[in-house]
C-alpha cells in the first residue's frame, strides 16, 4: 500500500496529463461556512485588495491547490469585495495573512512572507498538520531523549534543512505525511545538535539521516542509535528510494555464481551490488565481515555473501570480492582485496563521481544566496551558467590593430562591444553566438570587442590616421553594424537572437532597391526577401521620382540607409513612377509608406522635403501606429519618442461579452486620437492587453501602488515631470471625457495618483558598492604605505641606537594590527 501511495504522490508532484483546470476554490461567504463546518482541512486567503504582491501570491496559491489536494487539504480564496466574511474581511491586519482551518475552527495563520511560493505553502501547511508527528530538536540531549523513546519501537528519520519553506522542507514534509506512522520524523534547522552530527551550521546543504533504533532494544541513554546518512540530494523521490533501501536485508546469502545472481528486485533495481565470498571453514567469520561491511555500505550498495561450497560458484579462487553497477549492463567486475577499505573507496569514489556537480555547486551556495539578495534575474542567470563556457569560435575578435582591415574585408560586419563583468553583456552573448551560427554561411562577419582588453578601440581612439566610424562606447552591450567607408549603424532593438537576426537579414537588402518592372514592384510589396523572414511582415517605403537623376533621390537614398534593418526601401523612376503617381493622383516626387500594421492597398503618402533628416522624420511618423498595443518588445522604441503616454490597461477576455467590451474601449481610444487633433500630438495614446502582456500588471501596480479595477487609464512619462495621473475609475472611458481630463491635467487642476521612480539602482548591500570598496582599498593602501615608511624609519633609528649602546626609552613591544 505504501508503495502505491508514494508513487501516486511522486506522479502528482511531477505533473499530470490532465485538463488545465485549477483546484483553487473561490468561496462565497455561504460556501465558506458550509465547508468550514464540514470538518475538512482548509487553507484560505481572504482577499481585500489587489497589488503586485497579492497577485503573485494568488498565482502560487493556485499551484499549491493541486499539490495539497492530494493530502486532503482544500485550498481557496474569498473575495472580500464581493463576499463579506466579517471575522476575516474587516480587519487591516488580515490583508497579508492566510488561514488554515481544521475541525471547523481556525487552526493556524500564516503571514504571506512565510508562504510566498508553492514550496513554502505546501511545506508550511503540512508542517502545521504534522506538528504532533514531526518533532523538533535543538540540542544533542533533545535527540538522545527522542532516540531513547524510539528504541525497540520505531526507526527515526532525522532531517536537517537550513530554512523552512524550501523545496527540501517540502520534500521532507511530503515524505513524513506518507511514512509518519512507520517512522518517527525529526526536524533540525540549526543548533548545537549539528556539531555532534558533523555538520557545519554555515553550510547550506540539507541532510537526512536514518537512525536504526527499532532493533536496538538495549536502553543505553548515553549512546545514539546507529545511523546512515543519505548521500543523494533531498527530494521526495530520493527520500522514498532511501527509505526503501533502509528496509532491504542487510546481507543476502546466495549459492550461485555472481554472474548468475539476478539484479536487485523492485524497488532496489537501481542499487549497486557487492559480492563477498565465504568459505565453509570461515563461514561464521565471513558473515561477520560481510555484516560489518554492509553497515558501511548501507544506502550505497546491497551486500551479497556468496557461499563457495556450492558447485554453481565458478569464480576463480584468487578473487575474494566482486561488484555490479546497475548501469553497466549487469556486468560483474571481480576483485582481489587486501582489506575492506578498498571496496569502500570504490563506492565512495563512485558516489562522489555521480555527485560531483552537486558537490561543486555546494561550494558556491553561500555566493548563490548572496547573489539572490543582490542582483536581478539577469545576474542570477549569468551566475547559474558560470560553469558553461561559451563557444566563441564563430566570432571574430576585433583588436585595435586589425579593426579597419577586418571591416574593409566584408560588406557587413556586426560588432558586439561588451565587458565580462556586465551581466547583460554575458547573457546577451549567448543569443549573439546563436545569431552568428545561423549566419555562418552568409557574408556577414560576426565579431566581438572585449572593452576590458581594448579600451582604446572602445573609446574610438586607436591612434590610426583613419577616423573611427563610431562615437566612444559608453554603455554595454552595444551592437554596431559596420560597412566600409560608412558611419556605424547602432542596433537599438531587443537583446535577443530573433530580433537581432531579423534586423541583420533586413540590413542585408539593398537600400533602396531599384524597381524597374511591375513584377518587381509587386514582389517587393507582397513577398519577403528571405525565407527566414516568412513570418515577419516588415515596413516598406517606396520613393517615386521622374528620372534617375532627380536631386531628391540622394535625399531618399540617405534616409533609406538610416532605415536599414527597420524597413525595406524601394526606388521607382521614369515611366513606372509616373504610372503609379497617375493611379494615385499624385505629383512627383513622392514617397509611399506601407506600415506593417496596415494593408498595402492603403499606403501613407508623403512629399519630399529639402533635407534627408526631415524626410526620415516624416517616414518614421508615417510608419508609427496611431494607437499601438504596447508589448515588452516595442515599449523602449515608443518611450524613445519622448511623448507622454496615455495608456489603457485592459484585462483578458473571459467570454464574447468581454471581447466586445475591450474592442469598444480600444475604439474609444482611436476616437480620442482623431478628435483630439493637435492636443493629442504631444501624447502617445496606446494600450496594454494584460492577458498577452502579463508584465503590464507589475507596471500598473508600480504606477499606483496597488492594482486598480480594470479597465484603467493612466497618464505617465510626462516630458516635464514624473507625476502619474489616473482617469477616474468611476467615469466611463469616452473620448470627449478623456480629452477634458487631459485638459485638467494641463491646467494643473488634477491631482496626481503617483510618481515615477527616479531610476536610481543603488547597491542592495553595502559590501557590493564596489566603487566604495575600491576607494576604501586605495585609502587603506595609502595608509599601509605611510605606515610602512614610518616603520622603516623607526627600525633605522632603533638599529642606530643599538649600535651606539643606547636603548629606546619606550621598551613596549610593537603591536601589529590587521587592517
């Protein structure tokens, strides 16, 4: 029965192929009271408000509902804004508290700081349920008392976890729930008892010991039960396997040759076997030897004693031991041992081999925990992958001496300027290498510049007579696209492989491409130049001029070069241009802009101004969506426009009614742009769909301090201030009302709802203010040098005094002090 229960829990913990249905119950007040008095165990959160913290907790609560259901715990929430449960929905202190109910009454409450993710929720709830079954010890005396009580009755599972609420704590509690009636579980989180167990309390590794107390009937209060240390990482699966091994026979006796002995049966099939040979004359002594070795190998291997008196045993007499690993196709290896330590060394080395990566990581655990406190997820990612060496063979390493000659060799050179200590640089490097491998067969040179080694190159000061095609690099990572005899083009897109690869492919196209026939024009407007761009619809721009010698062509060509990577540009001249102009009732010269968000049958028409910069500005304005949907990918480009943002936040549609409501809201925003006219020129009206862009929830919450009801309309990123304004949630979002609201903001009669942060990112821990540390180090070096000079002078004086027979009036010893 225990095996079936355990495998059910292991299966449920690893994920099931079921419908994507949540087990989180949303209670009404009546439902809550009904379930409460049914006597069931319930873990409930009473939601009074919405904030980013609460939203994240609810996501973890939903995950825990599925896990805790297998332990008979109902997980749910009560929305206090809809359903009032007076005892729990009225007090401010309940805002960040979850409650465990048992037998119709409140059993325990948890601050959300202690139940912040699925592991902490499951572990803390099970720990509370098992509070009478799982004991806690702090000193060696406490442990001895527990062992004395267990002798002759139960074996003990002793677990050490550094912190409660972790994955290891959860695994131990899940195991205790299943095996609690069979073994006595004891938890340690620190204290003097660790020293007696040989554990450094500064270590961050979890441990589990099995104390063999059940068969130890002699009550000796001063001695511990014999114990076995689990050598694997603490997971539910490894704990189950370990406990199964503790139930295996200590020594098995066979009368067959080791090669004929069957591999261990279930559930020990993944356990190595060690064979010792017994002779009739020394059978009793051999059994004692095998038993002693079996205790040492407990948890690592199963010991089998082979009786040589059987005619079935064919092993040569020169061998006295053998072993078989489960992954070696059941091959038996024979040994001649001089002492038992040799076989122990073999299995300890094998265990260290399989655990090498884990043990190596343990050396960095303290750094990892500090890293979690100090850095963001990008830095954490770099640290986690610190052992994975990047293969940079596909990249050319640019130097100051070879920069100009290397760029001159190719039509297009892409250069990544980076520093190894920058987390973003090293994270992006993996994507950059991926792009280089995709372009291996192209004529693009993918290169890198390490600005720690080539500071002069990154400062655009190589000492060469040839001017550098770029300004000094002041931020990392920076990607430049370099062409012979041209200024560098800066890549300002997303730092991921897909976006950079697409940008480079578009950059390879002629800018502009000369379109001589109707077929070429149709192909330009309807097809993509590369199969790898098949799922991307780029912006397109076409210039129309009467002749190939028209003066406006040079302006258009200059603007087209600036659009490389962002739009495809084409050039029409002569009769084809005149034909197109006549069809669209235009005077030449003219420019057609075909934004990716609009069909090719409705282009924007532009005249050709007197400067390339003005033409480029007009083209970018024509390509800009009048009401864009903001995403993580395009937000930086819209912020770069320097306009105030009027952002509509809408939620995910649950049904057809919700879809129509969202469509109506977006339509009102479109009317706002149209009716606002010149007033809206200083604003960028946009919207965020929180279903497609969940990061918008954190943005909205940070703007206002908590999550408002949806839809929400926000004015932010004002060019001349950091105020944030919220359109009244009680007022329907109608274009005319929004315009009046914006006017009140401009007049200064509207009160802000919040303020933007100052974008300062100070060190999270004083020690990691590395600039301060460097300054301190320099000052200490100066003090040390001054002290050294003083000591040398004093020593010289002392030597002179000794030489002349005089002693110093101060005979005190010099006391050395560590800085």
